[in-house]
C-alpha cells in the first residue's frame, strides 16, 4: 500500500496525539468515540469543521482539544464566543485550517467531506504526518499528487473506509505478484431492488436512509447511486497501485464481507466484520500496533445465516460505469467527475433535480469538460482550480426535472 508499506513506523507514543479534520461529521464522531473509550491511549490536539462553530466548540471542550478551527470565517464569532474562558484556541479560514493540519502530532484523521479536504490533507501528508484517510476525494481528485507526496515524506496513508481498510489488512506483507484480483463490496444502498421508475421519484429522505451504515448525507446519496463504489475503485487504484483491470465491485447487502483478495493460486481471502466504522478507525489510530478496541458484540455468522453476493446493475446504477471510465482515462477525468458529482448531489439534496439526474449531470460534465479543459493537474493548486472549473460547468447543467421538488423531503 502506498505510504504504509514503505514508510517508517508511526512512533509508539503513549498517549498518541491526534488531530481530527472534519470533527463534526460521522467519521469525526466515530473517531471521538474511539478516543473516549481509550483516554489512556489518545489525546486530541486540534479539531476542525467547515461552519459549525457552536458544535465544534462543544466537541473541543468535551475532548480537551488545544485548538479548534472553522474553515468559514463567518462562523468564527460563534466559535470564539463558545470557547471563551476555556483555554482552547479558536481560529478560522483556510490558512488556519492548513496550520491545524500541520501541527506536530502522531496522526491526522482526514475526514473533511469532498474537495474541501484537499489542501489541509495534502499539507499534513507533505509535512510527514501519518494520515488516517477518510476523505476519498483526495485520491479521486489528486491521487497522483498524494501518492507522490507520500513517497517524498515517507508518511503512511492508512485507509479508514471499511473496504480499503479490509484490503490493506489482506495485502499486508503479501508479495504483490501473488495477487490476481481485488474486490470491494457494496451494500447496494437503499435502492438496490428499486425499479428505474421508482428511483426517478426518490426523495432525499429515502436516499439518505442507508440500510446498514450511519453516514453523512452526501456519502449516503453516493451509496444510493453507487458512485461511492466508483470513488472507492479510484481510491483503491492509487492506494494499492492496482490497475482498473485488477479491481472490481460486488454487491453484498449484509455489509459483513468488506473486501476480498484473489490470489494467483486460486485462494480468495476475505475480511469480515460487523458494519461499524469504529473498527477500521481504531485499527488506523493504533497502527502498526493492534487495535485496543473491544467489539461491542462478536460477529455471529450463524445468526446472520446467509451472505448474498451479486454483480452491480449497470443500467440502474450508471455512476459506477462513469467512475470506471474516468479511472481509465486518468487524473483529469476523475477530478472533473468528482466535482460534478458533488454539485449534482448537492442539487438533489436541495430538491432542484431528481435522483436519476445525478448521473446525467456527471456524464454531461465529463463530456463538456473534455472539450474545454486540457491537461492533468500538476499541483494541488491546479487540482483545486480544475475542481472549481468543473463545478462551474456542472452547475450550468442543473436543470430542474419534473417532480424534482419531491427530493426536498429530507
């Protein structure tokens, strides 16, 4: 795996000092849960959020962070007021976010959603700080740049996604020549058995109602379209240095098997656990040592009874094919695809478009951008600029569909 397999081990500091980028999201909450359960093992240096000043202040006080940063300067007054007299330093803005990301710590949990996480996560990696990487958009929008930064700094990138974390465990110390194929699993999301007609009328409330995982709204919609698995294919390509032809997706509604590695001798290795993000997070925070976390209940396969598997339906879920094509085209296309998807999902959640329009906007943005944008980004600044331009194109393609207002039921 890029970074982890080649990097110097994380120092066995005790307690280990952690910064959480994106502390108010679902990954941030799960990370804080792991830290609360093991106060002797972890302490929090800094926490950040986009614009939730009051909520971030509550988190900073509860976890004993030294610093709290909001990216949106408009939220600074609320943050500062809520932290008055606590001794916690408050700051705001993009520069402050990067400064928080590069404070000397043992690990940064990169959990900012979307392309907004690019700059601070890249800064932490470039500074040689080990990453627990939950922001898959870093790999999708600028994977080549992140891989190069990891090689330069020697800092490991440890995957927080349950699928990539499972594959990392299965590939650890295994000769790459013995690996024939890697498969990541997908629950299929809330619309796994829905018809196209029914999906066309889906509401935002239905799209974010994931059957197995508790996640944020954006990633829940990505799960419903299967774009999340497309992003994970691209992330796996960069993290494990595997071509598209060696990567696949399998629908697995129970979310018990998270990843499979097929070996050249015919063996297939699988990593199983109950669907709980804290399992992967705890393994990342403790790496290279074993996790200290105790599962709340054991995995009882006899109680589950049946594990189902099926191939994805490319007709009902075209986003997965769009992501595969973008991966095979290269970094420029994956950046554009990610930006278009963020605009489309945001528009769906706001009730401006219907569910099936998400993939349409992504596809049309890719088509249009291929004629207007040339060259892959050679720096994080160029990656951010490309993302911004792709968003402009995608925004111009957001045309309200009949009945789209039903999507506001969230």
